[in-house]
C-alpha cells in the first residue's frame, strides 16, 4: 500500500496522508492514541477514510493505542498500531492456509474463495472451469464441514477468518 504512493506515504519516519484534511485527521488520531497509551490502560481505537489520488475507493484506516506495559517489553514507551485496508483489491488468502483452517479440499477451498470474493455459484463454477453441479456438490460439502447453512454465512465466515491475514 505504501509502495503504491496512492494516498499514504512515510516521510521522515512519519505516516502521512496525501491530502491535507486527511493528514490532519490522521496525525490527530495518532497523537490521541499515543496520549491514550501514556495515560490509560484502556485501548483507544478510531478509524477514518483516506483519499487516494488515483480516484479509487478510499483506504480504510484504523489507529489503535497500545498501552505502555502491554507490548513495550519494559521500555515503557507508548505505541500505536495503524491498520490500513484496501477495500477495492481482491486478495485471495493462501489456499493451503484456508484449507487448513476449514478442513476443506483444494477444490472446495477454491469455490469458497470465489464466493467470498462476491461471485455467484454460477460465476464461481465458470471461473474455476467446473460444471455447476460440481460446484453445488462442493458447496454442500463446504456447508457440512463448516457448519453453516447458507451461502451468506459462508462468505461471512471466510471474510472474518484469519486466512486473509496470510496475504503478503
């Protein structure tokens, strides 16, 4: 995301937003989170959208305070974590990781990932070059293995899983 230079950059070790209004808000969130980390054991989490010069959908940004004693290894220095999400990109989780998490076959995992990326079962079958009946059989097996009963529940399960954290 930072390498794209599209809306966010690091200047002299500081994360900055390209647009002035976004940058003011980002700096305020980081400053407030650092202050919260210094003065309280409670974590502070706030979010914002950061505009992109390319005109693509904004980055989703979450700033979270990390208390001095929680992760500072005794250095007593407050810290913040900044999480950035590209809401436009289609990023598939590593197939093997998704298989391990849900005990699915490679074919079942491929169908589930296509559905999680917003395709219908017909579109997933076409993309994967399999027959619709084969895709239906995979979907029934996925439902059985994951304990969900509807396609929307499967999509939610996949999108909320840690499998997506395996992307680089």
